[in-house]
C-alpha cells in the first residue's frame, strides 16, 4: 500500500488476522453471537460498527488531551451513545426503511466492547489519522468474522444466503433436499455461533502456533 | 499549555460542559427532525394497514413490498372507506383513527377503563375488509401488527412488525413466509372467538389445514411466536362485541 506507511498499513492489516478483535482479543463476542443467524444482518452490523468506531476513534483522539482520566470511561460511553443516536435519528428522517433494519442494532453497537476497547487502548494515546485507521482496521476484522459466521449459519441453518435459497426448497423438496438433506435448526440458535467462532479460532491458531497462549 | 486534568474542579466542569454540548446536539436534532420522522411514521402506519388488506406491491419472489411512500396517502383514502372508533357501546367515525396509539388503549383496558378502539373498514374489488390494529410483547420488546378480516371472520391478510426481536429468528415475523400463512385461517372456533395459535410441531408446515386455528411457528423463536398468538387473542377478545355485529356466519 503506497498510500499508507508500513506502520499505518499494519493498523489495518493486523486486526484482520493476527490481532483480530474477536478471535484474538475476544471482544465483541456478544453481538457476534446475537446477529449472525443471517448474512445480511452480519454485513449491516459490520458497516454500522465501522462507521461508529471510525468516527468515534477520531472524536476520542481529538479530545484525548482534555478528557479527565477519572471519568474517561463515561466520556467514551457518551461519545458512542451520542454517535449512535445521531445516526439513528438522521436515518429515521431521511432513510426510514434502512433505519427500520438497523433499529435492533443500535443497542448492540453501544454495548459492543470492541468500541470501548479501542477507545481505551488506542484512541486515547494516538493521533487522529492513526486512530481513524485503527478504527477501520478493527471493524474490518470484526466484520470479516461476522460475515464468515453468518455465511455458515445461514447456509447450514436455513439453506439460504442473503435470503436467497441456494440449496433448493426445503418444503417442496427440490435441489439438495430431494436427496434427503435437511437444514440444521441448531445453526440458527446463538450457541451455534459460539461453535463456529471456536472453529475459526482453532483453525487460525493451528495455522499460526505463535498465537497460542502459554500456560 | 498543559492542563491538570486530574483536578476535581476540572472534572466537574468538563462533565458539565460535555452534558450541555451533547444535550444541545441531541435536542437540536430531535426538534429539527421530528417533523420528517413523524411523517415517515404516519406513512408507515398507512402502508401497514393497506398491506394487511392486500393493497401492496408483493410479487412472487417472496419479499414484503408496500405501496410507495409518495402514493400511500392517496391510496389510503381510496381503499379505506371508513375509520371508526369503538368506545364501549359507542361507535363514532374518526378520520384520524389510525393515529390512535394501541399501546395506550390496551393499557387502559387492562386497568379496567373503556379503551378507544380504532377499526378500519376497507373496500377492495367490491369486498369489505375489517382491519384491526394489534399490540403485544415479543421476547425482547414490543411487537405490533394489523389483521384484516372479512365478514365471515376469516383472515384476509396480516402484517406484523417488531421493535427488537432477534435478527434471523423472532425478527422473521415480518417476513412473507410467516405472515402469508395466516391468510385463510378463521379466528372462530365454532362460535368462540379463539384467535390463531402459533404452533410448534403441528405437522402442518405448509399450512394446508385452514380450520385448525393454527399456523406453523418459526424455529428458534418460540417466545416471539407465543407473543404473536397472545396478541391476536387479546385483540380479538377486545373487539369481539363489535365483530359480533358484523359477523355473517
């Protein structure tokens, strides 16, 4: 990437693999379990978090020298909550159907520990541009896991992708269903997401043993 | 100049300024946008009512398509011939009955007071529809909807929506494959106003049996489904005195 220095580029690249917020930092697990039953929700959530984390990181970074350390967590919380409410209100006024889709995510974004985690760990100690990159990188890393989990859960649980039937019709018994295949109802309930995330963590650590923690 | 951000005075001042700034931003935004937001909500109600009585742009592919926002007002006045409010034995016409908040009315009914119950009478292709608004509780938050009946108390169409049900599970109550199942079901069981149950394992996933007061539930959304069934039952119960006067079978 010629656009970014090597150090800056790593801010984007690291969270995608060796410092992934979900599989390595184990942040943002709750929303990863809650909304990954379908691919569309995963993508929407990833984009929403990218916006909030990108902008929020910049705001916190801009205020980093004047935030009183005693109440910094409260300040961070207010910044996230304000951002999310502003976005929600603007969407309600100008893109109503989209805001209906997003409404359920609003609460989940505010409580997403990745956001508070990055504010606390990065934006409070770094400049605007680097904080912005860190926000985008971490939300991409979060998003990619969401999409992978959403892909498998929707495919195996409902036989669809983005709502389109890709394996045939389970009721009319066409496609794969005609040879006896059945949807796995377990995949659409949240514990299945935990198992899928677990498998991802396993695959990732067996490919790169350096990530395995020493006891 | 370095500021000592650890001082108590500074902390208090910072917190106060922050509250004022954030408060003003949100207040400014809320008042500035409330006109547009209210209008969007009004259109949405009209779209939902029309959707339940079958005035929509649904095609075969299975997604929910409302009447477009810019046409909804004229379509609404065209198809909804009468809006009435039922208060005890009193029935009055009210052009803005669709704006009545069902949540408040249900709360009144629970307290033993007489609620004001809106009902929309629509006409499409010579057939009369009675559209009733509903309100209830899902797993996480409120759910609501509209149910369109004909004079034989057979469901002609429904619309459900929710505030915060789980995406991919309970949130699917606003999908065609769930809502379409209700059409053709009767809310009557003999002469009893029974409502419609959202049943698990009724061995009728295609919903061929239209006389069983049951539709097939959504997998993984038991509580939301039960909420839908309870909501229909409660609503039908509230309206049954009036429904009795229009029932023809």
